[in-house]
DNA sequence: TTGAAAGCGATACCAA
DNA sequence: TTGGTATCGCTTTCAA
C-alpha cells in the first residue's frame, strides 16, 4: 500500500534517494541509507514491480518453459532454478505447455516470454529455427536444460555416456544379450529428440565397443513411459524372446520392464538384469541399479548462468554435469555365465 | 518491440482506441476493431504487462505458493491451475518455499505476493493468523488447495472420508487388526496439519463405527515418506507385531510398508493387506489398492474460483471434490478369516 | 465512436 | 551526496 513517496516523506528525502538506497546503489550516505531502510521496513513498503519494470525495462523475473510440470525431472529442475532465482531476488514465471501445442505457438509467436521475464529457461524443448530467431531478435538471454539445441547454451548430462555406463555395467557382469528400451516418440509435444537419440547411441556404442555384432543390438520403444515399456516388454516376452540383460533409457521404463518380467514369472536379477538411467525416486523403491543425474542442480546451475547473462553478458559455455552410477540389486551376472558371444541369443531361453 | 503507438499510427487511430479494441471493450466500431486486431498481429504487438499493470492496477498474473514443486501432488495441482489460468490469459508466478522457512516469512511479511499477482493460490499451507490478516488487508483474493484453513476458501477432498473408505474396505474384507500409518510431523515446513489429522480421524472413525475396541486403534508415524514408513514398519515387524491389514495415509507410505513386509518375507495381500490414499502414480506400479484423488482437477477448480473472485467478487463457497476407490491386488480377505474380535492381535502371528 | 491528455509508481539523468 | 523532473507504455476519464 505504501509507495515510494510515503517512504521519501517519512525519511525527509526525495524519492530518487529512496530508490537509490533501496536498490543498494552508491551515492547515498550510510546514515541516510540506514534510515530509509528502516522506514521502508516499518511501512512495509515493497516497490511495485510494474512501475519499476516499466521504467527500467527489466522485470526481475525469469520465464521458465516446461513441457509439463508434473513430472519428476521437470519439477526437480524447476525447484532448483527457483532456489537460485529466489536467492537473487528474481521471480519465476512458469509456462507449462501441458500438451497444448497451441500454447507453444502463442508463447513464441507473441513473444510473451520477453514481456514477462528478463530471460528464458526452457526444459527439454526442441526450439525450431524460427523460435531461435525470435529469441535472438528479442535479445533474450536463454538457457536450456535437458537436451542440447544448436546455438543455445545448455546444462545437461552427457546422455550418451549415461546410457553407455549402464550398458557397460551389464557387459562387465558378463551379459551378452542386452535389450535396449528406448524413449522418444512422445505424444504431440515437440520435445527435444536428442535425449532419446543420444541415449540409444550410448547403448549402441558400448555394445560395439564390446565387440557385439550388429544383430545383437536390439531395442523396443517405451516412449519414456512405464506403462508403454511394460506393454512392449510383455509382447516381446510373449514372442519368446528373453534377453539376459535390459538397459532402459529411463528408470520409469525400467520399472515397466521389471513388472512385465515379474508377471511372466521371471526374477530380477536372477533371470534377467535390469538397469535404468535417471535416478528417479521410483528406482530406489524397485531397488533398481541406475545411472543417476541430478536435475535439481541442473536447474540451479542453469538459473545461475542465466542470471549471469542477464546481468553482465558473461559468455560462459554450456555445462555438462556428471552422472553417478548407483548399483542396487536389479543387476547380477547372467545365470549362464558361460554363454559365449556366438550363442547369446539362445542361451537364455526359458519357459515362464 | 512494437508498442501501442506503432499500432495506433498504423491503424490511423489513437492509442486509446487501440487499447479499447485489444481489450475487447465496447465503443469501438467493428471495422476499426478488426483493422486494429489485424495490424497488431502483423506487427507482433504484445502489450507491456508492466505498463498495463502500473496503470490498471492489476497484473493479470496469479501467485502460486507451494511447499515444494517437486512432488506429485503439488506439481499436479500446479499443472491444473496453469491450464485454467492460461486459458484466461493469466500468467502463473511460482513461489516455492523449498524448505526455506525464511522464504515464507519474506513472502508474507513483505507482501510480495500482492505485487506480483492479482490473487494467491496456496497449496497445503497452514496460514497463521497474521498471514491471514496480511492477505485480508491487501484485499488479495485467496484460494487454498489441500487442507482447509479457517476463513479461507479452499478446494480439496474430504480427507476424513478418504481414509474412512480405505479402512472400511479392509473391515469389509474381514480384517480386524488394522494398523494405520499416519503422515504429518514433516520437516520444518509448516504444512497444513489438518490433512494428516483428518485422515487419521477417518481411520479411527471407521474402526469405531465397526465396533473395534480402542486398543485396536494403533498407528505408526510415516511422515508422508516411503523411506520413513518403511523404516518404522521394519521396527514394528522386528518387534513381532504383524497386523493383517494396513491403511496408509498416503500411497507412498503404503509402498514403504509393502517394501518392509516383503523384506520380512511377508506377502501382500496373502499375509497382509495394504491400502493407500492418494492415487499416486506409484500405486499402480505396486498394484496398490487406493482411494484416489485428482489433484489436476483440484488445481483447475481452484484457479477457476480464484479468477471468478478476481473478476467479479463472486462469493462461491469452498469445494469438496470426490475421491474414487481404486481396487487393485494389494488387498484381500485375511488369511485366517475366522479371526474374531477378541483375538485379533494374536491371530496373525507368524515367522518370517 | 473516437481522441486528447492525465496519470500509475518507479528510475535515471542532470543539475545543484 | 542529494533533489527535481522527464519518462517508461499503457489505461482511463472527459470532452468532442
């Protein structure tokens, strides 16, 4: 309710001085500043973000764009970003696409983002060429978390490496017949396809590096969903094809696979080993071995870089954050450890 | 980049007319309006929220306060609220307390919320008397989701009923020795304690209504966490106390209990039946019978009511949304269906 | 139906 | 170090 004029009057100074004092800028004597600070607090004065935004041209807010907010990865990144932004006195304006593709068009086309924030933090969004141009034209500092986009700085893990670590783990245990459950092909939303592509690549690279023949490289599509992975796994098992090891591109899909295996009477890890990627909380509940990433820190880091950009045009580069291998009990050496490279496909045949 | 003056010039009218036309207000001829709309789109004009906010006094944004954003319930409610707000052309400013209690003080004390939004949507927050006074003084329309607060309208399920339904389900199956795993006592954050209290009450009411003696009413503290529930359940089993049925105040705690039971070699539902409350995605993965709520719709409804309030001071009342009983395979009649009311405590003794 | 002009509350420049 | 004042872009009132 109180505005800057009230504070100025109470302190016996001009609004200009109050503004300087509150913004922590120089050219205010210590005594004056202290008095102003005290009075402002007493009066419960909070600057109008509209007024200051209008005059100064910046909103002290950041627009965060997410495909959806109700997902472990997205919400954890946002939580991390929020922590960092809040510390810097910035607000977070959330834009959830929520499966509504029109929303996305509007967001970019009408350059709404720039009106609400001094920067944009986008999660797993695959910017089109036009969208990138828009952002560049608006001179809006931009950061991406989850999947690199040409020309935009980002924070993320080495997706390729993560999947490779998971695959190598099974290879080292002695598995040779390793199935990959891939993500991607999600509903409508134009998510960044590089995440699923690179994870698949990591699996393939590891298999080839281990000398596995091309025909040993096989996968099913789990669409980053436990339910879909479960269904596809069911079909595969129905067809009589039982790998000794499974690498899922996400923990949720790994859980879907475990459920399908259990339903067929197969035990994990005795009959089949399963390893995931992500470090999703559900992994612990299923005692799933996984390659964990830390989305909270990614959000935090991205927000920090964005703030640097907004402030001083720092030219830091994209950041790759490390992953951590988390061994649990869903993986073990294959039952028939003698299985050679030439008979892997048939070595694990069984009846459910 | 284009501002209202550009549009006005292009259309050959005054900025006043442009403003009226774009806001969809009367006193603009159809032809003029159409021309303005077309030109505004062509120029990619988006009104400055700062300027319009400053002049009109409202921000066309809503402040959403959450204890954390990285949790199923919170993020789902926010997703629902976002969908509704977006439809109405409102932005969502997210304030996550993120376990930082100082954050909360600041938020309310400095009446920051009112500066950023035309209304406040708070999740599971237990407003203090002072905080309520603050909001009332600011004349900020407020809605709560998750736990009623005296004097503030809210959207939520009947927590009591939800737990009662879960309990009655076990009672109807013939269980008599039913343990309750309660939530509450969470870390620092002053979450609304009524959710856990009322769920506990629902359990107790159902037990009493079924004629169970007071000593049959027993519970352990799971703090709304799978890990804690699991640990407490372990201790209980260690002590040799094995109920035939368990009602958990949340699905996550129910899963924790299932894990502890499994670790002791107890089967669900053959040895022990477990039922949860929430309808959390993890429930399906564990085939957990539960009483489901729909947080997305709650968020949507709350946002709708808040918008009504902001617009026209509608005096709608708080809303109770229904829950849905979702039977799965974690519950079954007790093994020893003959167990009478007098020997329930010992009827299910066993060795793991 | 339309336009002219006065502000909304802060900031930033320039002068003192 | 301080104060006066123009100004940010829009909405709104009042007059035409």
